[in-house]
């Protein structure tokens, strides 16, 4: 995923936001095609954004100043939960879209909801936590010390609102990577 940190801001934007938006626009007039392509769009978008957060957190971790301790092992373990969850949801949606109603009617909705809702909430929380970890890692490197929340709140918001954040953060990331 290191290559995501080397991309120009417009290249990263096209991969993470542009391609999914283009796919949605192209398939919008055909609802059946739109529903068939949606799992792929979800996968491309999610893996692009989550991959970017992963790349920031893991590849920049080695550049942390001496004395700054951030637990990257915990990050890797916990951040895999939403990644695996989104992969499984994409596969499940793909099966539902291709197999039709027969798959949906054979499964008890209450059972599915009791599994999906907690996993979804956990994944949302862990994505927030991962974005915070990435912002703290990035800002700690820039500051040369352990960043406080007030130091990296802006970067956290830019990562969360990545449609805008990519344009602002990626050039700074490119400069940091180019220093090697």
C-alpha cells in the first residue's frame, strides 16, 4: 500500500472517488446494472480509502521521532476488522445481486440484522479510530514529538472527509515520502 503515499493527489482522488463516481454515473440509467456493479464500487472505494489510512499508519510509523510510541501492532490488528467486514459485505452483496431474491428469502432477517448491525457499528468505530491513528502518526512526524489531539484534529477531519482531505494531505505526504 506504500504506492498510495507516492501518488499525486489527483491520482489518488481518481482511484478512491473518481472511479466509483464514474461507475455510478455510467450505470445510473440501468438499475439492474447499477445493483450488479455496486459491490465492485463499494470495494474499490473502501479499499482505496482504507488502504490510504493503512499506508499512512504503517509506512510512516518508521519515521516517528525517538520517544514517540504508537502501537502499530494494535492498529494493524484492529483495523483489519473493518477491512474484512467490507470484503465480506461486498461478497454478500454480490451474491444477493447475482442470485436474486432466493438468497435473501432463505435467511432469517432478524439473524442477519443481529450479526450485521453490531459488526457495522464496530467497523465504523474502528475506521474512526484508524483515521485518528493515521492523523496522529502523520502529525507526530511533522511536529517531531507526540502529537496531542488538538494538534491533529484538522488532519483527522481531512482524513475522514477524504474527498477534500486527499487534495490537502496527499501533497504533504508526498513531501514526507520524498525526503527518504
